[in-house]
C-alpha cells in the first residue's frame, strides 16, 4: 500500500504519509538505489529532520 493510500484509508495521517515518502527517498539514497552527486544543506536538512521526526514519533511514550 502506497503512502497516499495509507493516508486515504486513515492508516497514516497526511503528515505521516509525507514523512514516509521522505523516508523512502532517504533509504533509496542510503542503500544506493537512488544516486546523487551532491546534497546541498537545503536538501539535507529536511531529510535529517524527517529521520529524527520518524524516530521520535515511533519511540514516543504511549499516550493515555
């Protein structure tokens, strides 16, 4: 199921779907499926931010 479908069915919020899409791009670069010659700071900062956001949301303390 694609990110957009997950958002449409309520499995993910729109924000989580955006984060998941960014995660897929980052993973493609990290594992050599997507190539890039240079990643300028303007591109790198959102990717790093996405990584930290995903981890913080996945590892957040459960809410009551």
